[in-house]
C-alpha cells in the first residue's frame, strides 16, 4: 500500500491533467494493486457477511476523476482511493463497508 500512498501524495502536489497523463501507466499499476486489495477485502468480508458473496471489484471501487461542474475546487483528480462494499455494489443504496 506504500506505493499507492506515494503516488497519491505526488498527485496531491501535481493535480493536473498533464502530470496525470505523463504518469498514467503508473496510475494503472497502482489501480490494479488497489483492485487486488479490494478483491481480498471482499473475500474477507464474505466470511462473516454472505450478502457480499459474488460481488465484483468494479462495482465497489470509485473512480479517481472528480466531478468539478459545480465545485469551486477545479482540480481534476481525487487524492484518495475508495471502495464501498455492500450487497449490490456502491450504487445499491444498502449499508455496507467503506475503505478510504
């Protein structure tokens, strides 16, 4: 997880499209690592909460791109990664487990 935090720290300092595009391959590696972590997290939660059985990672992780349409802060990327694990995935409206 140290590499993820290092990348996010650098993104915090250089939160613009040019920098992100130059480091897109690194982000994709970090994203794959985080997705693997979330898969293990889902499997662990599944041992005591069967409602998350069969849940896919893509239905739990949030994207890094920010919606800046109505925000005073126009930085294009989030400086964190997050996953919401619950029955039906992050858009289901059910209570669940959040990792930030």
